[in-house]
C-alpha cells in the first residue's frame, strides 16, 4: 500500500499494456465456471484487443454529449418524482432507480420505467437482482469456499449474473431487429448499442459482454457517488447557494440543459470534484498487479505484487491538500490569471482510474451527476433532515453514509 505520489506515479507509468487488477472473486469464479468473458474479468492480450475495440465509443471527448437530451428527460422524471412528495425515505433508494434508468437509456436505448409505479413493478426482477448482486459483493467471504461448491453467496451472484447477462442478450437482439427494420442507421443517432453493432468489428456476443459490464458495473458506483454529491450539497448550504446563483446566471429557469451549459458551469464541476475528493469513489484507491520489479520508496517490490494506491489517504493529507476535511470547491477553480487556486498532484486524484484501465463509464457518469445536480438545485433547496454531526462516511465497496440519506427538497420560488 503506497501513499507517496512519486511511488504512485511509478506504478502507473509501469502498469504495462494490459494492466492486471484485483477483482471480485465471486464474479471471477462465476465467469470461469460458465466460460463467460467480459471486460471486467478478462486480462492480458485478450482483454486488450476487446478494450481497444470499444473504448473509442465510450471515452472520446464529447462521447456523452449526444445523450444529454435523453438523460434530461430521465432527470425531469426524477424531479417530478420528488414533486409528488416521494422524498421522505432514504434518498439513496430513489437515486439507485434513477441511475438504473439512465444506464438503461445509455446501454439499450430504451426506458426502464424505474421511476414510475408501473415501470418499477414491471422491472422489479431487474432491480431486485441488481440489489442482490451489489449487497453480496459488498460482503465478500473470508474463506473462498465458493471455489469448491455453490455457497449461498455464490448462488446469489449466479442468479443475478444470469439475469443481467440474459437481459443484455435480449436487448442486443432487440437492437438488431430495430436496425434490420430501419435498414440503415441514422449517423447522427446517439444510440450507443447501435453504434457498437454497426461502427465497430465487435461480434454480437462481444456487444453483450460490453453492455452487461457497463450496465451492472455502473449502477452501484454512480448511484453511491451521486448520493454523496447530494449529501455534500445538502450539508454545505453556503456552497449550494453559490451553485444556485451560477445556475441562475447560466440557464435561468430553462428546463433544457445542453452539454455546453454543463461545461461552462465551473463552480458546479468543482462541486462534483470536491465531493469525490472528500468521499473518494474507491478505498483506498486503484490497484495494480505490477508486471515487473519496481523500486518504491527505496524498497524493491517484486513482479506480481498487488500494489494498492492510497488515493483516499493522499486526498486527506494536509501536506498535499489545504484544509483536507473541508468542502472547498474553489480549490479546483482558476484565478483571474487562469492559475489553479490549489495544486493537488494529479496522480492523487484518480476517481475513475488512469491509463488503459480507466473506467469506461467516466464521461457518462460525470454527465449524469452534473445534469442531476443542476436540475435538482435549480428546482429545490436541499437540506439534510438529520444532524450532519451524527453522520459518518463509510464504504460498502463504494462510499456512502452510515444511515439513511434523508434530504428535504424545498421548492424554490418561481
């Protein structure tokens, strides 16, 4: 486990063409038993070739921009959900449904209907299986008995994975049928699944693997990060008011929000960064199995060692970050001379990883969080119902709080 930014940079610079990282052993056991290969579980050259096929569609600059109109409609449904008074329970439950809806739109070009009573009931199995997978992986077994026989935890993972991969298979089939019916695809269409089927040399099975990975891989990460973002905005009301003033100056009361609007809201983007600094998306940080011997802090670390980058510790280190426990979005802004207000080593802030193993969903996750934050703060004043002094951040794979997230959504004057 390393905390020195120089050592962290050394590991990243020597990660190799196909970096190897630790995964969830329950999932690894499942995919091996069923001879399934996905980006999340593959390694080596086989992983590299599939990754190179798909990453352009996910990571090129502006790749998430065409989806903003559709995601805006999903976010409008979320705002309507709160308007109907559904804000008294744990806000994380609603956020989870919202993220599933966004991901379904991204991955399969269809609405899941998770935020409507009829849609939630119709898709209850998908929601249930996603929750079951996440809760099981959050409590990994100490002794890996699942490698010998089907334990309860393994059976939970097996049932969930079977459902989610089956869902991806049926959605890819539907996309094929839509393409066949339309004969040719509109080049301006922002449908990711159709782009993968028509603009790459991916096989249908590889599309299934990529979409299933993206769908269930992004659900828990994005929902928990968004939950922490809303928690921080509700807790730090002064910064929330500054954000509201920026939103008013940028878009006023406009319902339509464009990618250009989101890009120019510097304080909003700084709030997103600061939230992920305070509650780093993964504890302690990204990990790599180093492919060669490295010298770290004067010690020779042999090839094959799992090295953990302790980004969480670095981002709370007063030697590296000014007022590390405070919520200070302005640290990410530039002054009038366009100089950064504060310089934090880039290698310390890697919420989506770095290099060829960077999270494929980076641009999409950021766009979802930004759009949701803007539309909610534009419409409501967010206030924590519980005393923030009694609330602690904990990790269930990803960051969350140790009690229900109860937020009061107070309509702003029109």
